[in-house]
């Protein structure tokens, strides 16, 4: 079964107007998690004083997703283990593509060596992921908790909305201070931006794990290429915010550059040129690029995952749901979650033979 383009576009458009109220209400309730996360992890990040913006948002949104889907607490350890491994693989791939070979941030999965080569970290993470899949499939008899395309869209929307909302505020603030790069430099960044390697690297990673996968990845390379781009966009979403905070205001432009169509790039180019009377508006540029990225991500992910919906639906006779796009390093937000974290570490150490 193949989903046609206009159906995807209709689905994407409908996703753009859903969930905003529910997400905002949830974040209002959970706002204090930001500070708690910073206190817990402020010494674990090599760059210094706080847990990165992207990680904090992923944590909070992950909790919302789990609660919305009514996933029992006892299942969250293994789900978190799997999703965190995917996140780690993306981060490692990102560092390798940037020419780095030693991860400067200590590995949050409790390995004994804080600074391993990226290749070693990738291998160990893949091994944990493979073991997780085996264990989860054994318990669930193929019932990997996978979500419908609507669920995936809702989660994507939640993440993009709130990551970029903060990013837009940062850009707006920097513009007021007068520190943002002029349009010519940003346009130059658009032309010269590098990126787009995650799709290839994730495909290689996934193929190496085909033993633990419930479908034949090798026969679906194109779909995993699309899926990989979706993962890349998620990884870049947090990078965008962090780079903006570091003063590299034009980084978000590369989002469209390495994932966009010629039409999307042309739209962004016009935005960067600015209004003849008012000049360049960074907030408007950010908003436009956000919508382009959001729609692009939804289409790629839906196209990439749709064959798996069909294939696994025939096997399980149920809608497929997938959680692998999200990070989940466990945070001890409460006593109950602290006990989950302890159990999480215990299980990982057992699997790693520590």
C-alpha cells in the first residue's frame, strides 16, 4: 500500500492545527521540570552549567507523549532505553559528520569511560539497542509500541512547536540587541551550508541492526532514507536552538538548505531579502522557515514510515505506532521516577556486562 502525495499533504495540514492547547497546558503544569533538570545534570555536561535546551524540551514532551498514550510506568524504562539509543546514534552520527571523533560530552548511558571514541560509542549503543529490541519483542510478541501516522504527526508538532517557539524568541531578542547577522551573510550561509548526511548514516546504522528489526530494512532503503532525514531534522532542531544561543544566528537556514526543495529554498530566499520598506525581519524569517521545515518533516516521515504501517499491520492486524524519533535519557523528576532511573541503569549495566 502506498500513500499518495495529496493524502499526505492533507494529513500534514490537519496536523498543523491540532494539539496546541493540550501541549501548552501540559507545559504550563510541567514548567518547573526545566529547573529540576538543570540541577540534576548541570555537572554532567562538559560545556558547563545547564542541560541543553533541546534535551530539556525533549524530556518534557516525552513525558507528555507517554501520558497521552497511557504507556504504563513499568514499560517506560525499556521504551526510554530504546529511544535514547536512537537519539545517541543520531548525536554520534552528527559529530562524525562534523569531523569530530571523540565525544566531548560524557555518555549519559552509564558506561564506565566518560570519553570513548565515537566509533566505540556507536557500537556499544547499537548493541544496547539490539538487546532492547530483542527483550521488548520477546515480551510483546512483536507488539512494539508503534503509533499511527496521526500520533507521529502530533508528537512532531509538539516538539517543533515548542523548540522553535523558544528559538524564535531568542532570535527576536538578539534582533532587538542588534547582534543578528545581516541578510547578506545569512543568505551566504544558505548557499554554503553543509549538512544532509544523517539520512545516509542512519540508513547504515539501521541496516547493521536488521537482525533486531521487525522488518527487512535492506529492502526498504529509500524509505529509511526519508525516515533518516526526519530523524536528522529532529536532531538539528535542538542544534538550531543551541547555536542561536551561541550567537550563530544563521544556522537554522541550513535546515531548509539541505532538506528543502528548490521551491522551498526560493521562498526562504525571498524572506531573507526582506521587505523593501521595513527591511529584514528575523522573526518572520524564522516563522516561515519553521513552517517549511515542519511540513517537510511530516511529509518525509509519513512517506518513509508508511510501508512499515502496511507491512506490520498485516502481521499484527493493528495500527502501527512508532516512538523511535525521540530522545529519552531518564530524569529523576520524582521519587517514583528516581526508582525507574535506578532500575534503568541496573538493566543497562547487566546488558553491558558491567
